[in-house]
């Protein structure tokens, strides 16, 4: 399973990338705005830290506008993947970009039907939003199961990115389902490391050692 970081914070990206556990990065307009920095500058910096797919999202509404925005973002670095929202215009833009060899990550996917449309249009990645479905009392991970099943029936060259991850259980469930990628916010990445019994175990080993051999 690949781990992407869902953030535009370069310090956090650097911290986890140094551990060798980051295969890519996803950003969105909210995450970029949170950093309060120049969009292209941040994206460029991220490409220098992580050698893998880096998603940058378009902000325009029509297919033609999205394509020209995408072309300019794609020119920043070969690893740039264009995040396109799941709309009719977005599907049209995805198809146009796929034909030009520009990779698309179709975002804001909330149903199996939307995922199927994205795959058909030529999206290289599909991002179902697990947490936001949970927020409205749907079981977000069930969407992952459906999309996995659909993609496994055909030969689409398309990977699933479990997005809107809110807790470690989302990551573990995505892995059990066989989802290709989880894009994980830094706070959830931190939580993945933790288990109280690990801390207690380390403390006990240390105490036993020191009781015989000293510090
Ligand atoms: O980048 C898309 C997605 O991961 C956003 O997550 O927590 O804003 O629903 P969230």
C-alpha cells in the first residue's frame, strides 16, 4: 500500500519523507490556503522533497479553463498530477488531459457511479472521500469496497486513493480492502505510530535493564 501525505506543509512532508514512508503528496485549495504561501512555490518545493506523484488541484469550473490551469501546473514538474473535481466539466477535462498524457486525480468522489465515470474518462487516480461520508452518517469505507470491486472487474489503469482520512482505522480498513493508496493528514500519520502498550513495554524493558546493569 502506498502512503501519500495529505498536506501542503513542507516541514511535515520533510519529517515523514525522511523516514522513507511517503510515496506521494496530495494538496487541495483548502490545504494550500492554510499555509498562506504562493501556490506554485509550495508545489515546487514539495516536488523537491518527495519523488512521487504530487497532486495539485484546479480551481476553475469549465473544462477548457481546467485544462489550461492543468497544463500550467503540469509544467512545474513531471510528477505533478492534476486534481479535478467530479463534475461533468471535470470529466470532460479529465478526458482531454488524459489524451495529452497529463495524469488526473479525480477528487470529491462520493459514489461508485462517479468512480466508474472517472475511470472511463481516463483518470489515473480516483479519490473517494471517506471521512466526509462518515460525517453525513454513511459508512465511508463501504464506498472503498464498491470501487475496489468495480475496478477489479476491468482493466482501467487507475488507482484508488482513500482520501478524507480522519483516523488510523480508516487507513487500516483501506489496507484490508486492498485500496492502492491512502492519503493521510500528518496528525493521523502521527497516530499510526502510537500504541500505549509499546510505551509501557519500552519503559518496563528499560527499568528491568537498569535494575541490573544501571543506567
Ligand atoms: O484532499 C482531499 C481530502 O483528503 C480532504 O479531507 O478532511 O477535508 O475531508 P477532509
